[in-house]
C-alpha cells in the first residue's frame, strides 16, 4: 500500500458515512429477509455445507513415519501435501 494513501479518503463505491447516514441506518434484522438469518445459523464449530463437495472424507491408517514426514515441514496443510503426493503418484503410475 502506498504510504501516502489516506485511509480516511472515501471513494465512489464506499463513501465515508456522515452523521445523517448513521441516523438513517437501520438494523440488519429490519432490512434483510428472515431467510438470510436462518441460513446463517449453525452450531458452534460446525462448518456450512460445501456448495459442491470436491473431496471425500475417509479414514486412513498410516505409519507414524509417513505422518511425521508430511508434518515435518509445517503441521498446517500436511493433509493437502499428502493428497498432492498421492495425485503425483497416480499421474506417474497410471493403471
């Protein structure tokens, strides 16, 4: 970001609100349809449904060395790296 960028400067799509704008504002519950809020409800820790599921959940038992290897770089994303390694194997060893 440019150091000279003024964060308080408005733009056409996102103008700075005036006191009058704040006075006219209404709570979201009064403006948006009830369906919107029903769709937003979920249990604590629950993710929403995937729009188009792209992966299949499976249970897989692996040797500790395999898990340690994929977690060694960083614990975050180890399943993605394992998935990519399996994809590479499939590509290199077609049936």
